[in-house]
C-alpha cells in the first residue's frame, strides 16, 4: 500500500489571550480548510508547565523557576503544500520563544 500524505494536523499551545490571534494568522495563511468550509479549528483549554533555563528569554515566568500557565491548544488541518508558510506565520505572532508545535501526517481514508 502506498500512502501519499496530502494533509497534516497542526497542534499548538498558546496563552489564552493570544488564541484568536494565532487562529487568525494560521487560517489567513490557508490552514483550517475542510471541504467548503474555511477557518475551521478545534480548541481545548489546557495547562502548560515549563522551566526556562538560564539562557532563555521567557515571555511568561522567570529563568530557572517552574511555571504553570493556563493555555489553549489549537488544532487545524493544513495542506502539506503550505505547511511551511503556515508555520512561519504562526511563529511570527506566537509570543513564546519556543512554541510547542506538533505536526501530524493525516491519511486519507481513500488510501486505505
């Protein structure tokens, strides 16, 4: 069986105050298209935990101190052909020095 990945799911966590800005940036860049619908996304409230190193430049928290932040996890589907541009736009507006981004390949059920 040959599977040709044409779409991915992009997942990113962001402080709640930035969630709409991130959604707009990635959907303006072309992510979030499902059939005849655009700007499609899923969000979940979550808790982020991290400890910035002494070399970090944290947007939230202090160096060498554990931090807990109320965040929103945003998920969108994206055509593989525009993933790099979508990620570029996401990083331009994301406040974190190192945003947590997952890229998951999606399999079309017709390829099964």
